[in-house]
C-alpha cells in the first residue's frame, strides 16, 4: 500500500484523536476509545494504516500523558498492543458485510474482546516483569483489563455505525 498524502493526513488525525480522547477520559479508569479508533483505522484503510495509527497514537499518549510518561519497555508494549488492533480491524473488514445488525454487533463484541486481549497481554506481561513480583502483579492487572473489556464491548457495537458510514464515504484509499 502506498501512503498518499490524503491517507497520511487521516492517519495523523486518528493518531491525534487517540491522544485527545485518552486525555478526555483519563479520569475514567481503563475506559478508552483507543481500541476502537485503531480498529476503525484498520477497518477503513487497511492493515498498514491501522498499525500506524496504533503505534503513533499510543506513542503520543504514552509519551505526553498528563500523569507522566511510561517506562520505555512498557511504552513499547503499549504501542505493539495498540497496533495489533489495526490488524484486527483490517481482518474484520474482510469478513463483515458493512451492515449494522444484531449479528454484526455480536461479532463486534467478540472483536472488542480480541482487541482488548492483544493489548493487555503484552502490556500486563511487561508491567509485571518491570515492577515485580511477576504473578501477583500480572494477576493484579486483570481486573483493570476486565474494565476495558466491558467498556469496549459497549463502545464497539455502539460506534460501529459511524465507521460504516465513513467507509461508504471514503471510497478506496488503499
């Protein structure tokens, strides 16, 4: 895929949107639109764009977080975990009928679980490795991942109609 200026501007916009919405929801613990935005980028513009949005958006948030920047290994895990959501979005587009119905909503709940898992598995692993003891720290992170899982299970089906509309308007930018 060739990155044309129009697509580059959309990647930059979605990356900035990750930062802005993460800042806006920073006082709601683990309720985040990051997963959906990265998924939407992958759905709309393909794997490469989705991965770039995940990497850049999470780098922005991890570097310029109002609570302080993340440790470098943790930041790398966050960026990789977020980028994986772009791959999930691109794969989902291939299987989706671009409709908003009950079947798609159930599929979106499953996809939101997958996006949450591919983010929190490396993040919780690196966090537990850095801040020891490993197993208590890893298990202690699971309730926070569960909060994200529940919020994503609501966000994905709720906002997917907007992505379908954008998909119809965008045409093929790949």
